[in-house]
């Protein structure tokens, strides 16, 4: 059985952190130890990397910062550019070693990707290479907005091209004005070829522990 999941999304700001936190709570509710990992975080606000803080708060085990977030880049720009400006070369092997350490101390590791699935990490590797190295089943978070059908279908294709299993997708209602939400969810349910794990409503500052009840974790585990 897999020791974790890789959470990707149709882009940046689509709800990967929200879903990752909800999943951490869902596994905790099953009596498991669960820890979040953000291998590459880009964008420091007031000395803090928000994703890393939120994942740590939703985890029920703690680990050294360098394991939960091996790469913390200051500017909120594409990671390989931020890294290059800081004179850093992102090394996927360092990320893998950190993830293996987390797998030793928790039943489940929830790894939140950075940006969308094909975001470059350095001159020759991207986020898909990172997911492949970690070898975890993938969950796709779709930010429900105009254009998401194409983004979701392209992302699913890219995930499957790595050979990793796409074990589910989450419809996250990030645009409260989206028209034809239900038809868009149906279109993706028909075409993505993996289970819909849940539809998360538009809810600013949502309690991710409550949201976790809307996710069908059992179905995701059965697919993994
Ligand atoms: N269902 C939702 N309803 C309202 N706001 C949301 C929802 N999902 C995400 N957000 C907000 O949108 C922003 C981006 O979400 P986040 O989970 O950080 O995305 P990502 O990790 O993909 O960048 C955050 O401010 C978050 O609180
Ligand atoms: Mg995030």
C-alpha cells in the first residue's frame, strides 16, 4: 500500500493546499498519523511560507523543517527562476530523501506539488519528474473556473504519461460566480477516468477539518 499521495492541480491558486490539509484531517480521523510535505515553496509572506504553515498545522506529527520543506524560495515566481536567482539548483534526490524520512514517521505523507504538474524545477527537470521520483499515486485538484476542462484533461494526460496512477480528482469551487458548475463537473467525471473524490463548495477561510468530510478517502485508497 502507498505511504502517501502527490497532490497536483490545474495550476497555482486552485486549492492544492486546501485539499492537502483536508486530506491530512481525513487520515487523522481514521486514526492514522499524517504529515504534509511541500518540497518546493515559492513565495515568502512576512517571513513565512503560508503553504508550509498550513500543512504543518493540519498534520498530527511533526518533523524538521528541512524535511517538510527542503526548498523555501522567497519570491512568488516560477520555482526554477526563483531558485536560479538564489543560486540554488533544486535537486530531486534531496526531496526524495526527505520524503523517505517522513514516510518513516507517519502512516501517510501528503505531498503538495508546486504550481501545475509540468512546472519546471531546474534546467532539465520538472514537477512531473519529482512526482515520478517520489513514486506516489496522484490526486488532481481542479479549480472550477472557465478554462478548467482543458487544464484538467491536459493535466491528467501529463500525470498518466509518467506512469503514475491518477487515483482521483477533486472539484474545488474557487469561483463563486462560475456558471454551469454541475455540467462542468459532469464533463470531467465522464472524461477524467478516475473517481471524483468530492466537490468542495466556495467557502472563504473554510475549516479544512470540516471539508475533509466531503472527501471520499476510501475510494482514493482503493484506487491507490
Ligand atoms: N473552495 C474555496 N472557496 C473559497 N476560497 C478558496 C477555496 N479553495 C481555495 N480558496 C482560496 O484560494 C486561495 C488558493 O488556494 P490554495 O489552496 O492555496 O491553492 P494552491 O495551493 O493550489 O495554490 C487561498 O487563498 C484559498 O483560501
Ligand atoms: Mg499551495
